[in-house]
C-alpha cells in the first residue's frame, strides 16, 4: 500500500504516463519504487551490469535473486516490479475465488506486479520472457500471497 496517497485511476494513469513499468535495459522504470511502499524487508538499490541501471528491491531475498540473475550469461535484461495486466489479475482472482486487492478508500483495484521479468536468450538466440515472484517459504501457505504480494 502506498505510504502517502490513496490509489486512484488518475494516479494509475499518471504512473503509466511517467513510463513506469515500461522500457528496457537502462531505460526501464519499475512500476513501484522503494519510496512508494512500506517494506517489512531490507530495501536495496544495487547497480546491474546487465541492465546498466540501479534496481529497486524490497527484501534481501529479492536482492539475492537479482545478483544470481545478473551473473547469468543468457539473461540480457532484468526488470523488477513489472506490472501485470489488471484485467488478467482480476480474471485470475475470480477464477480461483479470492479477492483482488483494492484501495479501501477509493475502491480502485490495485495494479499488481511480479518481482522479476527477465529477458533470456535461448539456445537459438531468441528472446524468451520469464517472470518470477520471489517469496519466503513462510508465505507459501498464504492463499492471498498469490495476488497480494509484489
């Protein structure tokens, strides 16, 4: 949840107009940055040799996974806090019968992100996209962590 403002459609549109969740390599802007959210983990902003920019992480676990991905030769881009299509996450929530997160004050559905979207070269040098959500094992039994977590 945002530290200082309610989530509105205007705020959502402004984020996309600012280029959040868009771009590649050094031009990518995460949809959520560490200043936006109160994190229970240790935030960090390490520099990537792969993407040539600073990344935004909300936990040591995310940072550890980042360092691993940053060293893989076949990973050519690392995007964090990548926004998922809201229509898709709403559909998934309905299908598995859980509530999609929404702002309690505005009733606007919150855009969800995945922790990592990697661009990987396969053996034939084609671009393959792989999404990863990195969570501690303690969250695996929490059915809401399917959609609530970043």
